[in-house]
C-alpha cells in the first residue's frame, strides 16, 4: 500500500527555501495510518522549530508569536499552524510590533506549530516565544500549549578539513578583563590546529594562538570581530570546537560550538527543564556496518556527552535550554543505517530526539524515515 504526497498551497506564504508538505493515507482507506504535515528546507537555512499540543475542549484559541530580539531581531519570522494535513492559520511577525497573531478556530485535535525564520545575518541566531491562549482570555498563556525556542543559521559543511569563523560579539556594560576560552571537543577526532584573534574594526586587539583561556582587555558596550580558523583531522576531515567569552563579572557574552570541515550542522532540540538525560547510539549494521559513527551533545560551548561508536551515556546532567545534537556518520562501500535516542532519564519520559538515519557512501547522512 503506497502513500501519496500532497504539496499544499502554502508555498507563497513561507520562505522559498522551506516547503510545507502533507503526508496522508490513500483516500480510499477509511482508517488513516499516517496523517502529518512537515517542513522541508535547504541545508543552508535555519531549520524550523516545530512542536505539538492537543486541545480536547474544542475551544477557540489565539496564538501569538513574539520575536524576543535576543541577541537581535530576526530578519524575518513566520508561523503556521496545522492539524494533521490541514493548514488552520499562519502569520508573519510585524517589523514594528515584533509579534504575529493567529486565530485558531474552535475544534478538538492535535495542533502542530511550525516556526520559520531567518536570523540576523551577523549573529546567526535568534530567540522567539509562542503564547497560546483561549480566545476568551487572550492575555493568559496556556503553559502546556506555549513554547519558546531559537532558530540558528547552520554552518555549511566544507568539502575540505578546514573551516573559518568570522563573526561579531558585543561586550556588556562592564569594561576590563574578559576571559576567552577555546576548547577542542575532539569530536569525532582532535583538531590539527586552531588559531585566530579579536579585532576592533581594522585594529587587532588580541591574538588567540590555540586552545586555552586568554585574558583580553575590552571596552564596554562595544562590538568586536572574532576570527578563528580550524583544521580538522586529516583522516576524518571533521571536527568540533567551542568558544566561550565572559565579561569581568563572569557573565557570558558569547557561547557557541562550531563545526569544522565535513561535520554537518547540529540538530537543535529544546530541553524544557534541568534534568538528567540518557543518550543511545546504535549502528544497525544494515546492510553493512558504518565505517565511522559518533554523536556529541552540547549546550552553547559546553560539551554534555559524546560517543564515537555504538554505545550509551546514562544520566548526564543537562541545563534547561536549547541542546545541540552533532551527528557524524560515514558509510564504507555500502549504505548503512544507525539509530539515535536522546531522552530524559526519568521513566516513561518523551524523548527529545529519537531517529533512524540512512547513510550512503556518496552522499553521507541522508534522512530520517517517518514511522507510525
């Protein structure tokens, strides 16, 4: 029994790099086995954020999407709401109010909220909030229906083992000695080298010759340029490193993990509360074992857990907030399949990410196969 793909009339209302696609069972079937709408995007744009909630009372709702303007406002930010394979509402954030409002008609069912956006080109990341409230009392958010998260522009994987970082950061209101820490996460293998510096306009401010912590004197409320070049393992041609910058009081002004070479961009999930997590990675060895496999879990510049082969890491602590999942997989002469599961350690918890991925010798990591 096959499925057909319906391209809905939504393309005009969302960025050209993203398409909303509905998957439904054949109309001749009375019992629907698979009924879902998903976003398909290019690897060079910010991945959408999606979450679901179930409304059982059939009450009319109002959804408000807010650009939190942290660290700066989005270049564009939009939202679409679906039930199964049907679009029930969409909206675009206003440049003046930084909000968008979507009326959700009264109906019982499971709603999926799709947030699509383009972060500021310099910062590459933006934060948003979604408030869902009853239409009769739109000022009160329903906590279990609401959500906050971030979108970030992925770093494009390189075909060479080297990658460069050229970005900016803004100091806090405190002038003085800032601490810059560069860490090689050695995932999936240690870097050959990393170096760079900090500049103010065309003036060099500090030299950063490798991994370690550096004390740098910076002015208050000033935008500086951070430039780093990294060379990955010559064998694996992929790497991961982290940069953390703290002001004289210890407050964070820059906190990020950066891929090198062929390492793909991270998958980002929201860890709603501080909790212990379990990580499991399995090479399914079908039709053949993979020649390389690994996963690293980070939050900002902090490495939380890592595996460089099939295995598991149990009960590691993860603070509340966005968690980045970096996946490395290489097939030999035949395709391969692996499974990844990241879930709270508490019994009967919903996984943050549970996926099966296909890897081909020519293309690498391909896609997850939907299940029902």
